C-alpha cells in the first residue's frame, strides 16, 4: 500500500506557464534496493531510474504501465524500472564484474540501448521510443528523449542517496499556438530556479517545502497527488504461461533431480514450484517429446 514517504505530486507554475512533477521515494525504493546486493554506483542509478519512471507517468495520461529499459554490453548489462497508473513500482539491475563507486557513465557503456515503453491496458497497444545514448547521465538522456520525440523542452533533476530517491520534471505548458508561456522568460526562469536545488533538498525536504523553496514567486499550485508503492506483477499463472511458451522440450529439461521446476521472480524473489504433475497440466495440449513420461 502507498506510504506517506512515497508520493507523486503534480503542480503548475502559473506565472511562468510551466507544469511539473515531483516524486519522492523511501519505502518503495528500499524494497527494490534490498532485493539484491547492488554496488553503490548501480544502486544510485537504479534509484534514479525508479524515481524517473514514476515521474514520467505524471507527465502523461496513463492507463497501464510505463517502463524504462536499458541494455548494454558493458558493466551495466541491464536496468529495468516500471510504474503503472495505480502507482505500483518495481525495478532491477544486472551488472558484470566489479563496478566502480563513481557514477556510471551511460554513454561510456558499449552498445547501450535505452527504451521507454508504454503498455496501454485499455487497448492492449504498446508504444515504444528508443533513446540514443549520447549523454552520460540518465537525466540528460530523458531530456533528449522529450526533445526528440515530443519536441518538448524538459528540465529533469534526479537524486538517490541515504535510502531515498527523487525526481523533478519541469515542462512548458502547451499553448494553442504551440509550446510557450504567457511570460516569455518563464521557462528559462523556472529552469534556473530548479538548478539551484541541491540533491539533499530534493531528497529530504517535504514536497511543499521543495516547491515553495524554489517557486514561491511563480504562483505554484498543486494539481494532483498519488501514492506510490512497491509491487510485483508476478503470479503462478504468469510463470505457467512462460513455461508453456518455452514448449514441452525446454520445460521438461528444466526439471531438477527432485522432479520439480523452481522459478524465482527477479523483481520480488518469490519462488514458484512446479512438479511433474503441475507441469503436465501446464503443457497438456502440447505434443509430447520423444521419451517423455507423465507421472500420474
């Protein structure tokens, strides 16, 4: 369930003509971080990505899931975070070898690929945007994504430290004649003000204090709030569907000497077990492999 320390706030800077989203995470982030012994640099990037993914859901009308997915052939092999329209968050990272404590340079990873995917639960449609990894920080990559795909300037601040993660996104309001503000200097002024915010303030100050600290002269107004929480979408039925998609041969090959298959969810560490009888129920409509036997 949502915790008071995990929240998304939407707001408007009415004088500047700018909309914004502020996300702060504590319990949800610690749930994700505690699932693996992440090196400090990987943990920091995963926390930033989790907060950013939640914040991205506040910039659009979402009915379903939004995910951020980074792959590379470098030390950081996988980064995946996801948030749905109810505020449920999950994420994980995978890495190779020793990872330095210094911040990870995403542009320095061999063959990096970043994708932002929106799954619409109402229509079953998927929309995916691929982000060129031309900058070293996640905030810069996401700013570039909005600039390229939406022709929308964005100012993004991300932070992760001391068991908390946070994100701040600013975007100019769309006007009938295009992107713009009633105050011609409003966008530049809002970005300059946001740049004065320290990571500690972003992570530790209550949201109302963050906004007043930055934008007290911009007629800041909260327009919406949503709780955020850790949650996984795994289930026995989903695992059974994966086994069925693997086919009879590969699924039966996964049986351990004790006659069971054990599948562990990488997001929440839940273990699912299927014995030979369970597996036959899952695969009952598929053709048998040569030499396979069913235990009844």
